[in-house]
C-alpha cells in the first residue's frame, strides 16, 4: 500500500468502505510504523477497520480485549507454572538437579497476544488489535509503553524480545475514560465520524448483499432520523447493519411501519429508546 | 432563642467545649437543654449563666468555658435577636470605592448637620489601610473557620480562594469501589502464583512462602455539574473552587451549565488556582440566558462524556430553577439514575429554615437523588465532601 488511495482500495477489497481520513490514518500508521488509536462512538466500525486491515494485508489478526485489572500475565506472557513444577518433580524422581536456566526457557513461556505479535515469524507483520483500551486501567497503559514505543517485550528471566517486523497495532477506545497523554503521544490518532446517510447506505449494502436497494435507502434514512431523537443509546452503524440483515431475513423489500415494529429490538436497546423510536414511527394505518 | 433547635445548639456548644478540653458529657448536655427550656435566655448574661451552671462541674473547667463562650458569643449581636439589631452588612459591590481623602472631612457622618446621611465614601487617611509594599495574608485556621460559616455572597475573592485551598486540603476521603486489579497483601484471599513461584526458587522449588493478594480499592469518579446562571451567581464562584478541588485531587469530570454545557475539567486543572478559576470563568459565556438543567444533563449523557457517569458519583449544584418542564427533568434523571452510582444535589437554599423543594425542577429531580445537601457556606461544602465518604456501600 503505497498511498492512501491504495489503502481505500485494499480495505474495499476486504469489504470495508474507508473514508479519506481513515485511509490516511491507516496509511501513515503503516508507513511510519506507529500504533493507530481509533476513537469513535460505539458501533461506528473501529474494530471492523482493524479486522479488515488484517484481511487486506493478508496477515494474521491478533486481538487483545481490554478489561480492568489486565496484567502482564494476560497481555504479554505467563510462565507455565504447572509444567515447571512437573518438570521439577520429574527431575527429583530421576535424581537430576534443576536450575533456573532449565526452568525459564521459551518451552515454559506461554505467549499472550502482545508477545505473540512480537514473536510472530511470518512473511508479513501481524495486525494486533488492542480493543477498548479505555476499559483497562492506568497500570495497563503503562505496561504497554515499551511495546508501543519499541515493539519489544522484556521478560526479566529471558531477556528482551524485539520484533523483526514490528506488528501493526490498532488501539480502539470508546472514551469512557481519558487516556493518558503518554499513551496518546505514542500513537497516531483518528476519530471515526458517523458516516453520512448515502455513505452509510453503501456500507450497509456491502455488509448485507441480500437486501434490496429501496430497503437499504429507507432503513439508513430512518436510522438517521432516529439518531436525531433524544435516545439513551443512539443506533450506530453496527445496529443499522444488524437491522437491515434482520429485515432482509424476514424477506422485507420495502420498509413499512409494521416491519419496524417487529424488528425494533435491533435498533432500540433500552425500554425508553423503544418508546422514543416507536413515537417517531408514522401512526399505523387504521383498518 | 425562639425558633432555635435547643438540642442542636446544646450539642454543638458542648462539642465545642469538649474539643477545648472541658469534660462535659451527655448528662450535661441534657441538663443544658432542660435548663434552656425552663429559663429561656433573654440576654447574653442569662445565657452565660444557664450554660455555665448546666455544663461546668469543676472549677478547673471554668477558664475553658469562659474562653469558649467568649469566642462563640462575642461576635453575635445582643439578644433578643431582631432584624433591626443586626448591623448592616458590609457591601462589596464595588460601588463605594474609598478614595484617598484630603484630610479635612468631618469626623462625623453628615458633617455635623442635624440629619443623617450615608457614611462618607471618602476615606480618611488611615494608617491601618494596606499601603504599598508586600501585603502578606495573615490567616489563622480559626479565621478560616469563621469565614467558612459565612454565606458565599459575603465573601470577597481572596477569602473564597483561601477557603477553596482549605477545601482542597480537606478533600482526603473518597467513595471507593473494588477494582479488578490485585495487590500483594498477607490478608488477601487469592494466591499470587507468580511471586509465590519466584519465592520458591530460594527454597528448592518448594512453595513454602505463599504470597497472597487482594483487590485494590479505587476511588470512584466524581462528575460535578454546576449551575452558573444568574440565580446562582454568588454560589458559582464557590462551586468553581469545589470543582477545582475535585479535579486536582482525584479522578473527576466537571461541567458548568446555564443554557448550555461547558466542560471545565481541563481549565480547572491549572496549577495556579487563580488562573484556573479565571480560565474557567472565561470558558463559560452563557450566564445570563436562564437555566436549562434537564437539557444540559441530557446533553451530558448524550455526549461522549456520557460514559464517564457510569459507576460514578454525580454531584449537581443548582437551586433547581429550571426553564425546562419538570417532565423533562424526570426523564433525564431516570436515565442518569441508571448510570450513576450515587446522585447528590447541592442546593444553596436547602440549608435555609423552612426550605421545601417546591420548585418544579427540584421537586421532579428529588426522587432520584440520594441526598439533597445545603450549599450556602464553605462549611456546607466541606460537609458535603465528608458526606461522600459515607457513600461507600
């Protein structure tokens, strides 16, 4: 991928329609070898972008889901203690002495996503997705700095693993918490905007090939209107795709109020929102 | 003492005496309450004697009693209290600016004329007035304590700042939650495998010392919304100080609102208190357009800061005068209630006698609030921050 347009084409081939901003962000991240921090409201396609990038580059996709209290043991590496103990008992039974060098070898090292990405030995670097980094805590952010800065992981007992080909790192965040400046400094940043209705329509068309054009047009337009309402959880692009898939599965070809009613659970995710969306519907025809 | 809660007065006064070293307990307090009931104090002397007889049981305690009584009652106007007996409050509105006098003004107001006029706005040369040179603040903690009980509108900027600093220092405890991160602790329930194995290296790989760990408590996030509209004018400055205390001490998101929402977390984090407050005041430019509480809370929840409320303590400082209909308030508070851990409402009028939350917005919001606290003085604000401590489940 030599320029942003090629990124758009590549992602397009992987069924992801990127806009110019995202294409530029991905291009620069690839070219500069920097991690890419993607932010945007839920369901706007942050995770999907990383997946599509892996497909477009035809490389393995490694995912690390963040949560509070995530430690080196779950993100970087862990020693296989059970095997170590077993090894010790075996050595005892055989009357062989055991020292550190026997126990702390790569045989006993369990790779977790980040170390896996660093030690990946393929022709192309893998795509590592660190998903919802805002759900992790400050300690985990600090843990990431070495990896994000140098693409290396240090295991005290063994030494430092440096990646031969630095992995392509994508971080996503929903902004439920402000990330530390030190983390932001190490990343390129892109805020994914919610796409305009016609763009949303083409994305949905790509995601749900079975749906008819009028259905997609009406549905995205309706979603656009619903997003203007005062909702607890405004439907995102992911909801639009779910909803159109649901409608297509029901064999709906043109949007009618009754069909919206039947599938309202795909776009309204709280009881209050259900009421609000229902109020936005045209009144049902009297029979 | 009409209209005074005798029990509250007696308890507070006894508590103060006890802090000063006088040995008085429940019995003495009870005696004072009964004594006040049977002999309602008509003058300061009467009150002095009633209290002294009821409370002091040892000669050695007399000195303490005298001292405390003097501190408490010296500044109060003579009894019986009536509106006319209270001296007019000093006005700090910038209208009466003292200009250096020429020295020939008459000593008496009115210049010896047989009628009374306003006191002269021209000050005589006063050696006590702060002149040039460095003017060092000479504030003792007791001065601050006295200031803290004054309503916000009577405080000038310097006093507000001093009290804000004190408030920040007092902000030590915080509602906490249990996090999913663990820390080594002998009293913990979970075995920390990694350090245990690391220790076992020294003992021939036999895990003799078991390292345990327990969850680390984390402070909850505080989200504070402060009403800066015209009706909250004098309170807003103090609330800014409270918000600054929150932003500098812990994880907090603070917003000001009148007709629209302004995020003040970043400006208020500034190292210099004065600059922080100035920047924050500059950031707010919708003071004079009325108040839309419900619309602003809705805007907060809809914005990408809406998730910051989850599991946090929400503090709303407002008098509850809302131009939005109460139904809007109910709707938005329902939503806020579902996301927040606790909701506190600070109302500057709540401390006043005879206060009832009858204002539409306030009445609508009240069923969703965990507490409605007064916020008319810095003492109230400090009490509110202490109240945060009790919020841990």
